């Protein structure tokens, strides 16, 4: 996504903790940030060609696209690093030593990890199973409790769009909780034109409780270290605030709702808002093998955005609805999640939102947002498998 995942939804942004542009036709107005002069596009294309030729000499990736094949959107995304492309894959063991942990994705101790309801947060495999730091079974709580998790996913999906170019992703998370407060971080491999080393999220917040309702209020900062800027020395780092509430209804049904707001999503000059709702039902133990638990979960979220600066076209990114449904199995510290994701974005609007550098021509033309009629599959329906382990 705009790696806004973009909007962090990269767009880079549901999962409150779980809560995760283009060009205007040339006129007498100042050129849009998404429609640079021809000289700029040629410079970008030449740089991309030199990079691709260098790789080809040593083992070869695809040849660079000709200038007419390079969308202006792709240029901007490469400049700000908003959408998927190539990037280094960071292994989970490395993430451990970098001390990261999905605080905003954490969940109150009243809920089991398998029952977590994802509302659309960043953090990939490590954040899809929110677990609040707490004492191990049979041990009294200490002044500070820690949790750690790491995992692998066949695709990094953030609020309905891929942040890993439909490729596998690795991630890890660490959290420290003391009373109602917590801090943590996550690190996840991503694939973006600006080739950051990883996506790093630093979070902090409070988890108060009112009756049977558990709240989570967090501040989250998303950064992308070591980006390789082709056009300008800009970055896509940004922050977002998230509010989430979870409660249990009856013996097996749990519900959650959340809201997220970023004043400058993916450093695009546009604000983003995201609202989501989810449900979870624990499957009866009689249906499962010994020592295995399972939960059916599903959720839906809606993203909408403010206008971009006039220099970037002045229009908002496309709003959209996303939904998911799946089942999570847990055996001891190991978790497996199988999940279906989809959005109501057209392929043309998916390109406008994500700036997919591999978008194909032939789509419906919009003279303002997508004059080249480029279409992307980054927001299409997909099934993702995630495997992770969690420690308290």
C-alpha cells in the first residue's frame, strides 16, 4: 500500500494494536509530485536500468523498464519508499538481537493467544498473534513482565494489501509490561523499491480495564532504515495512534473494535483513518487433537484518507473496505494461522494506493489519478499461512 502498509495501511495502513497518488495531467499548474518533468522520469529510469544491469551481470534480475513503461507513481514510491519491490529479507533470529516486540498488538491476559482478534496492525508474522507480556503459568507476576515472539508468513498482508510483493516475510517482536503500561517493538522483512533493511515499529501505551472490557491505547512509530533514495532524500517514516477494545460475550464469543489515526501517513502529507471490528469463537476441545486449541476469527475494516498537498495532486488516496477470516491452531508455544484476505479495491485503484512498480497496463483510465490505466494485484484476494512461536 502506500506503504503508507504506506498508509502502515504500508495507503504502510486493521488491528488496533492489531489494529498495518499519483499524478495529475500536466497543465499550467505546478507539476504534481507524482508527475515529475520528463527529465526526472528519465533520470529515475536510467538509475533503475543501471541498477538492474549491475544485478544482471552477477546473476540477473529482470531488465529495467523503458521510460514509457515506468509509471510516474512508481517513481514517487521509489522516492518515498511506499510500496513493495525488492528488499532484504531479515531472518527472525536477527530480529531477536535487535530487540523488537509488538506492544500495540498485545492483548490482555484475559485472552488466549490463539483467540486474538486481528484488527489490522503492522508487524507481519510476529504481530498477528497479540500476546500481552505476563507471567508464565504457575508463576507469580513480577514488577516487569516480558514476552517474545517470532515467525514466518507466506505473505505480509497489512489492512488487505501486501507489503512483501506477494513473497514470504519474517518477523519478530518483544514487549515489556509494567502495570498498565508497556513498551515494545517489532521488526519485519519487507519488499519495497527503496530497499529498506526492514520495517521497524516502536510502540508504547496503556491497557486499562473497565468491567469486562479491556482497552489498549498506543502510540506507534514506523520506520524504514537504510532506504536507498533514487530521486530525493526523503523517507516514509511516520507515526500513528491506535485505540482498541476487547470483551467476551458468553463462554465462547469474543468481540473487538479499534480505531487508528495517522496525521501524515507514510510521510505523504495526507492523514489516514482506519476503523475495524472483529469476532472470535473458540472451537470445542472435543473436535481437536489432545493439547491443541483452535479459534475461528474474522474481521473487517475501513480506511479513508485526507487530501494530499496541492503539489501532489490535491486529491485523497482511494478509501476502501478490507476483510479477513481464518482459523488459528495452537499447540504449546507453536501457532499456525490459515487466513483469507480481500478488499473492494479495483485493480486500478489498488495501483493508485500502492504504486505497485510491476503494475500492468490495460486498466480503466482515470485522467486525474491513473491516466495510464495501470492495474495491480497487490490488493486482490489471497490466502496466507503464518507460523510463529510465542514466549512469556
